[in-house]
């Protein structure tokens, strides 16, 4: 069943997510701790978003993302949620786009939560991270890309009341203009949960994902 018709499923996959502006492209690397990166192209109908996936820094989260890529689980995926200052119902306010597998019943079990304290990664502009409810419920079936630096999503940040933050595992290195375009899309799909009011796209921005190489 499509995730957009299953709001309870959406709550499970993205229950506490996503704020500040500051949309200038950030080309900084997370640091030497990230190590070599696998590159994945998210081919959307707006343009291609190129992501570096840090398998050395975040092996569980990055590995689950690459498994979804390699098994074709993103062959009919989409970005379906946008969060920005004018529609965010959480605190601190953030900006992000959320997407992944659209079929709720195709979701698999969650993976162990990798905190940014453990990985050394941070939620800077363009960071790709795992959506979750309680720790251990998230997986790469539902991920998000942040716009602007979002320290409230790091370990110790209070976007999630448990202060465990979210599991960053990659970063957009090309195509942030398409992420910004998606984030600015009108979001007026009906939802039975006030937390998601004004955040769900009537039509997801579809994408497919494939590996396209590795950084040096």
C-alpha cells in the first residue's frame, strides 16, 4: 500500500523529524574520519542528486542504504515529505526533504542506531540521514536530506527528545539545487496527523538509485 495512504505507517517511519534556512551549497567534507565514499546517483524527475555514502564512518546505516540501492528497493521510490520554517511543527525548526520506499508493507526491520557521536559525522548542509522513531526503528527505507546546518539533529541535539540524534551516513555533493527545489514544492496532501500537516506532497518526486563509483 502506498505510504501516502497509510499515515500511521508514515508516523512510524518519520515520527519526530526534521529547519533553518542557509541554503548556500556546502562543499566541505565531513573530515578524514569519513574515509573513502561510495557514490550513488538519485535520479529524480527534477535532476540527478549525487550522494557520497560513508561506509567507513557509518557502516550500518551506509550499508543498509547501499543494500536498498543494490537490491533495487529504490526502483520506484520518492521524496514525499518536505519540512521548512513555514510548515515545521517541531523544535528546533529545521529544513529537510524526506523520501525512500513508498510501499509501507515492503518495509523491513529497523537497524541499530548509529549516533553522530560514534561516527564523527554531523548534520551539515546536504547531509543524508536515517529517519526514525525510537532508536532502532529506522532504516534506509526512509531517509532525509538536510538543508542548512542542523546541529539539533546531532547526538545531544533536542530535535528528538531522547537526545540521541539521527544517523548521518552520507552527503550530497552535486544536485543540492534539486533538493532545494523539492523542499520548496507545495505540500498540501491530506493527513490524519497534525504533526505532518502541510508537509506531505500530493505527488511524490520519484527517484531511482544506482551506484556510480567511489571517491579516492
